[in-house]
C-alpha cells in the first residue's frame, strides 16, 4: 500500500487523502474512486466504535434508556 500511495500516477491523479488518526496522527490512504457530480468531499476519520449507539437506539429506534443499558451490561456492544 505504501508503494502505491507514493506512485507518481497516484499523486498526479490525486488518488489519496490525508486524515487524522487518533493514535497515528496524520495518515495517507486511498480514497474511494466513486464520485457523483462535481461536489467536493470532506474526508474525516470514521467514528469510534459505539460513538452514536445511544443516539441511534434511543432517538431513531425508540429503545428505552434502560433497555440500552441492559444491552450494554450484557456485552451486546463489545467490551468497553
């Protein structure tokens, strides 16, 4: 991957993007080649695991907070 990201063709076609990683700082990675229209895209790191879980379950899926807590305690969302 490192060799591909340093390839002159990759650089000339702007086929990579830099994003911030929580542990590694600024990293370079390939971006998705699929594009629709001329709109520019803002790249950012993916959310951390379980970042929006409470919101999605309570606000979008109408779970009671107690149910979400029971799921968390049971390990449904992985080890915290």
